[in-house]
């Protein structure tokens, strides 16, 4: 897809019709751009969409571009009217192309083909620009009608808009580079016209730069949620207990974001797969990765994309938004479930087509976007998708030392005695007893047990207090998944050798001591 600025080159090559894909908030900016091009060529610029009964002309009294009604009433199809009575000018036509190829009638296809051929012998400067928020041309029209795009703004463009806005409202921190950077990050992922509109509208409700940033983030989060994305600006997660090898790899990847890495030909890898049984901390590790890199986290929902009225359009918009938010971490939870049956034709081939488009994008994109996918069963993913990832880490049940860290992580949430003093209220022998009882439990099950003990303590009138026996008793109240679903869980663990371990060997004082059976 070519940029909007290429329209000048195209009309010089006698391309009478182009299609332009744009974001609705950028509509007036697009109209103004064509007005200036028309003025430079002494050509009138007209606008029409199904909401007008007459052709509208773009004018700019006092430098402001507005629409003015003409006397030309459109009593029949707009394209037929322009074909029958061609007049010099640039005609911006909205709503001529429908959202799907199947809805574009045969009559409309012939009208567009006739206009293309008519331009070969007609000396008039007569140009059509088909404006749509999404363009998908039939195959027979694609050779004749180039598709242009008014793309989402990159970081430099967003920075220019925000800087200009801050210069107009000095209390936002004209000289505060940190405040401006937060505002720029909050505006990324929005069209240029929407950024200007939202900044002006939300400014009324903000008393500080921080409040304005928060309001913009709330606006963006609500908007992206409908596009299959959950936006988390700054993931607030503790360290992932016991996953030392994974953390070391994440730190190495984060270092590649430094500008000097490019001097040595180094760039951000494509991404990683976090594989393992449910409840072992894969989702937490994905959030930790974003925190380590200092990047926003975009949690993607494949199901929303597949179930949208126009999945191809939804994926295209999804990719455009993610690209505009780079650098970022793109996170797919339960990736294997989303791609189950991806190669079947049960849905008319939609999943297969979208999967192929996603694979191509993952392979070809140059933006600093790091993709993390969590899976329970790696075998459910197509091999051509798996190979797009640079790393595959297996997150298993925690060993003794990791379980100790998991317990302390959750205990510190509810009980002051476990917060940062370095001294545990329990002896090592008590800890060994507790760790042994919870040996086959996942971190999620440990966290749930600690929370239930905190709830029980509050109910009994002793909030913030816990005894070892309470946790031991809680262990008897549930059956771990390793027992309840032993065959499925063990089947997953049996394939762990095909991935890199997320945890190193246990070097804690609680490490299990292996003994010879016969001495």
C-alpha cells in the first residue's frame, strides 16, 4: 500500500482513480490536503457521500477548509453522473466502495473500469479519489486502481503534535521532558486527528499533566479493547519467583533496545513461546517481560479477531495499531487454543487465511515489537508458526527454592511479617515441612492457598496474622492439578526436553538432597 503523498506521482502517470484508506478522525486533514493540491493545479475539489443530496465543493475562506453546497443535485448514482457529464476537478467520493468484495456490484465494477478507460482519451483533468476506512478491491479492479493509505502516525509525528500542544498550554510542562514523554507514549496508537481532538477535549477535565495522561490512557484502553487488544501501559508485577534462566534471557533482550545495539547490527528478536502446564506462571512471566524491557504490554485476543463481522479488516486494523504502538510487547495468552483447527475449512477458511496473514507479518515486520505467546500444548501450534519465535522456554512446577520464593511473594501481600526484613518468622525445618506438603502444587495453587488463609484470618478477627498450621491445613482442602489431571499434566511435562528450561538448578538451602539407594 502506497502513502498518500504518492497521489501526485500517480496522476502524472495518468491514474484517474485511486482508493484511499484512512482513519475517520483524519478526514478533515485528508480533505484539506486535497484542497491544497487542487489549488496548486487550479482544479476545484468536490466531496460526495450518501449523506449529501448535492455535490459539495471544498473552499477555504480565511484559511479554514469547509464544504459548500453546489447546485448539482445527484438524482442517480454518483459514478454514473460523473461518467455522463465529466467536468475538470478532483472528486473525493466516500462510501462508493463497500466493506467487502462480495458486496461491490457488477455495475459498480464496470463503472470504475469505464472511468479508467475513459481517461485514456479524455483530455480533461478529471480525478476520482475513493475514500474508505477499509479498502478491499475485487481482483478485476486491482490492476487499474492503486490503493493509498493515510497511515497511523509514527512516534516522531506523535511527538510533533504533543510538543505543539504543550507549547500552547505551558502548564502541561513545556520544559518538562519527562512529562512530555509520558504524554507522547499515551497518545501513541491513535490517529493524528484523534490525538488533537482528544487532547483538546480531555484538557478541560485535567488539572495536572498526570491526570491528562491517565484520561488519554483510559480513552485508548476502551478503544483498543474492541479491536482485540488489552493495553497495559506499565505492568505492575513482582519478579517471577524461581525463573532465573528466563529472567536472564529477558534482561539480555531488553539490552538490545539500547540505541548502541544498532551499531553492531543487533535488533530486537521476534519473540518467545512460554510453554508449560496451567498455573505455572506463564502469564505472569509475559507481564514481567514487558516490565523488564520498560515497554507497554498489548494483550491480544485471537477470538475477537476471528469473530468480528469482517475478520480481514479486523486483523489489518489490529496490525496497524500494534505497529503504531511500537516499541511494545505483544502478548498472546493460550495461543494454542486460539489456533486449534487453524488449518480446517470449518469456518470457510477464515482462520487459515488470517493465520497466514499473521505469519507473514510476524516474519516481515521491522518495528521493535516483541511477541510472547503462552501455550499449554506446543503440538497444537502449526510448525510454521512456532519457527517464527526465537526462544521456547518450558516453565515447569517450581523446585524447592522456587516454591520458597513463591510462598514469600504471596505471603508478603497479606502479612507484614514477611515483608522485606530478611528474617522469616518460621524456622528452616518448618519451611521444609511446608515445601514438602506443597511439592506438586503450581504457583497459582500456592497463591490461592495463601489468599484463603488471609481471608480466614480476617474472618476470625486476626487480620495480618498467619500460622504454619493454617497453610498445612489449607493444603488438605484441595486436590492439586497434578493429581486431578495427572495424565494430561504429565503428558505436557514429558515433552519438556524440546524447550529451554526457565529455571536453573536449585541452589537454595532447601534444595532436595539426592541420596544413593545403596551405599
